[in-house]
C-alpha cells in the first residue's frame, strides 16, 4: 500500500562560526537528534568569499561517528593520523568512519565558490569503537542516472537497482543528489522504517501532492511513508536526499565526540588529555 511522505517539519538552520573561523549554516544538530536519528548534524557552506572559510578546521579529534563531506564546488585539503591526505574537489565525497578515534584536519582552499555539506552520521553502541577508516569517493566514481529532465547522483545506497559509490558499513543510508530542471517531477520509493529528509541546495519547488513550497537552504523532514513526490518550479531545483533507519539509542554528545553515556564521553576526553585516545 502506498503511503505518501508528508512534511513533518521544515528546518531553516542557523548561521554559526566553527573550526578556526569558518562561516557556515548549521542546518540541524544537537537539538534535533531524536527526530533525525540516525543523522546527528548537517553543516552547509556556500560562499564566494574565501575569508568565510579559509581558516578551516585544523587538527581535531572524532570518536563514535561517521562524517560524510560532499563538495559540489570547491577544494578542501585534508589529512589524518592514519596517513591519509589529499584534496576533495568538485563533485567529490569523503566518507570517514571515526570509530574508536581519529584525528584529522580539513582545510578549504580559496575557490571561485565553496558549495557543499558535511553530515554527521551516528554509530550504534556496538560500533562506536570500531576501527577507524577513511574512504575517498571521486566524482567519476559516483553513478549518475540521467532521466531526461532529472539527474540523480547516487552517493550511497541503491537507486533503481544501481549501487551507489559507497555503502556504509554500519547505518548504510541512502544518499542521493537530485538535480531537477524547470517544472520536472520526480518520485522515489522509500523504506518506511527510515528517517528521511531532503536539503535544498538550489532553486525552489514543492512536495506533492500537498503542493507545499520548499526552497533553497531548507531541510525538510518527513513523516514516515514509502513514497516521496516532488516538483521543481520554473528555476529548477537541486537537493540532497538522506534516508536511514534510526538507532533508537541514548546519545552523549560533547563537541566532536558522540557516545552513548556520559561515562564514555568523560573517558574519551580523559584519553585525549592522556594521549591514549588513538587505539
């Protein structure tokens, strides 16, 4: 039986400064963890002024999460304690499993435009202390499904039997970048048990059949359902779609570390002080 996904909440986000002085929009975070489980945080950046981001995110730790950085346009140099280093360029993605602990840095470089997002994905209690991993996903490795007036970039999960560039080893979300031309319509079947939201990168449109307007820089969280239908307006629309099954576990969150209990969080910060954080 078809159950259309209807809007539960539209989230605007708030401007904030993070890292060493990076201007960005925190679309959602700590306050929304229950509703957006297993998604913890979404930061969005869109700037043509390098002073907004050039100071970057110098060396810092993570534990208990995965971070997924998707860059539409720009250049971000990165490195970590595992020895990984390189650049995330136009259309690339970085999928990092912090697990038991990783220390890394992300340093944006001056570009004509810096446009992208970073998503924090929670890990379940049994996977919090898994071995850290780094996955580099190049633009050429991301399958693209051309559907006439629509183009679907399949970053994670499966769309129309086409496997995405990467399947997470833990939560395994569906992660799509959807480009829609003027007045295009699109629908997709969704796992009814998943938490699902979209984030509009560009343009305007509407969620069907209710015809509820959505626009740039909005995150739209949906009630549970198994089919989403959207339509672009005259200027077209581009958005990210994320869907994943909730973990339904307690969250103890302190800065870059997300565990299940305050005791685990306290231990993590003590290990940072004692230089025993990296396993």
